[in-house]
C-alpha cells in the first residue's frame, strides 16, 4: 500500500480525494498498489465531511510519519507550500503538485533535491489543467528538437474573452463568473495580467528546451485593455482575440512572451474557446502537434495530480524527470522579436501611417467611422515601436498577430 498526504482541502484538494475515491479500482490497477489517503492537511475543520477522520492541522504529523510515501501539495501560493515541499523531498518523500507559482519560482531547487535523492517532484497539473503536456514534453517528445510552444494556458481569461466576444458580457461580470466556477486564482490579477500564463510558459519552455526559463524574464501583457471594438475588428478580419503564451527558438536565440494576439481562422488555436486550454508544439521531426483539453477546474486539475501520484507510486525510488536541467536559458530582448501588428488609429492619414511602418492593409468598420485599423507586414518590435512613437497619441491600441 502507498500512503499519501494531501496538503490543502480546497478546490483541487477535494478534487484529488474525489478522483481517488471514484476511480479507486482502476487507479489501484495502474499504480500496481492500493493508494491510501492517510492524511489531509488544512487549517479549517470540515464537520461531517468524509475526510474529517484523517484531517490534521499540523504538518509535523505528516513529515514525521515514515509511512507517508507521497506528499500532494495543492495548497497554492508560495509559503508555506515551498517549505512543506522542500522538507518532504529532503525527508525522501515524493511530491506531486499543481502549484505553478511554486514550480516557476523554486523548480530548480526542488528538482535538484529530488534528483539528489532519486525521488520525484512532479507537476503535471501546473500547466494546462487536465492536459497531459508535461508528461508529453518529458517522456514522449524525446526524439525531437522543439522550436515552438504556443498555448492558450489560462482558462479564466479564455473563458472571459469568449463570453465577452459571443455574449457581449462586461469584463467584471465574466470575471466574477469565472471565479464562481473555480477557474480563477485566489487573486485573479495573476490571470488577467498574464502572470499565470507566464509562469506556465516558463515551465513548459524549460522542459521543451532543456534549460531553465525564469518566468521573471518572460514578457507579460494581460487582457485588461481588450475592448469589444478590438473583437469587432478581429471578426472583420476572420480572427479572434486570444491570450497566447508563446516561446520560440529563432536561430540560436529564444524568446518567451504572454500577450493578447489576433488568431486567424486557419490556426488550430482559433477554435479553442471557453475554459479549454490548448498547447501547440512544433518540433523538427514531429512537425505540428496540439494538445487540447480542460485547462482549469476541480476535477480536470485533480485528474492530472492523481496521474502524477500513480507515476510517483510506480517510481518511488527512481527520478523520472530527465528532461529538466537547471542551466539557465537567457531570452531575447522583446525589441528583437518579429511579428505583424494590428493597430487602431485616429486622425492619421494613410501616407503618415505607411511612412511609419511601410505598406499596411487597412480595415474599416461602419460602427467606428472616426478611426482606422491597419495590419502591418512582419517587422521587429523595435521598428513597430519607433513608428508608433512617430504617430504619438493617434495610436489608439495595438494587438499582435499570430502567424
Ligand atoms: N487560474 C488558472 C486558469 C487555473 O484559469 O487557468 C488553472 O491553472
């Protein structure tokens, strides 16, 4: 029998308990042994709940129990999660977590301890909710050299953009809905400002490129400035506005960013709506692949956590995260990144616009007669910025184009 302790009985923690109960028999078969939840740690009491009998308030009970083989950290946040996880690994206990903030910040340290002890620190649920993308990058795409990962990695913002676009809902109203459905972070600023997706693309890029990407180096822009008018322009162009997290190898350099993009109908990411997430991967032998599924919420996330528990149970004393390295990967300056730009302008003549950026394609909407939308050709961001400076406050807004 494998004993586990679940740290945190919130949305994901209660999901982990539910998954282990509902699929008890098939999980046992796959793990090769019974998985027993010996403890649930939470500061709160849950009178009448089935976990009441195994609920503890003091982590010392768990860390000092040699029968606990696997610690499941689903508390979220940095502290005390970091201290608890570090102590568990140092005590030789495998750890499975859904905590992207923890992995993005302390991944190298925690992975080093796990490798040193030949145990595992697993984090499938930290990126893409229920989508098995970490496992794919760590153990499936090992014959390839990956040169691009582009994902819709935040369910909250994808849900919000979808509702704003299709139902004309107001920003605050849809954010509240996403919170009620258990998609949003405790502090939803991390969702709407792109920081959650930034942490996830840093983790995925670290695995894909085999060197550690510090999420603090990732350029992050959220969705707070996106308006219904931007969505109207996107529709006119046969596109949708999506918050993309993307990283790419360009010659010998890499860049990583999170920003709203206009995505063309021809892209597989165009149809990824609602709370769904998707991760598009391009690799030199494989070509294109896309992983799609439920990106947030109690049971999809818990399913990924429990899959890690099964993997940890099968490899209690062998480190399997072989694609992770702690060597840092330095990222290109954003000024050097190339792409096309959609820009809304007012009081600007076309020759002034083309003087700034070269030839552009124009888009006009009947409903917005006092402005113009233009699509530039591909250029480095520093050239876009220099042109925008020339045009000054006649530039209303800019959204990148995903090609
Ligand atoms: N707040 C996150 C999201 C939860 O909306 O995607 C899953 O990581």
